[in-house]
C-alpha cells in the first residue's frame, strides 16, 4: 500500500535537525519524540479514520510545528 506524506524526506530531516539544535540534550529530544509517537499510535488505534502516517513522523511534525511557540516546547527541551 502506498502512503502519501505531507512532507518530503528533506523537510523531515530539516525539522528533526531544528528540534535537535534547540535542545541542550539530544537524548531528551529522542525520548520526547518517542513518547509523542506512542500517544499518536494510541490515538490512531482509537480513531480508524486518521491518515496513514507513521507515528514517529507525525510526532516530529507536531513537535517542530510547536517549535515556533517557545512557551509550549521550550520548557520540555531545555
């Protein structure tokens, strides 16, 4: 089954790099992305009408979007 993602691989790398550069601890970012992905996976299981997007990709997209709002993510990454 082919999956269509809203971003290309280059943009995903750019967003992930932005998250990593904003953090003082790379391990913490990885843990936070994995926790967010786990929540996304559980939400997807509850709602079968969600788009076909891997939970990790969705987590990175959401967190990088929140990056523009430092009051949301700033306390988590530092």
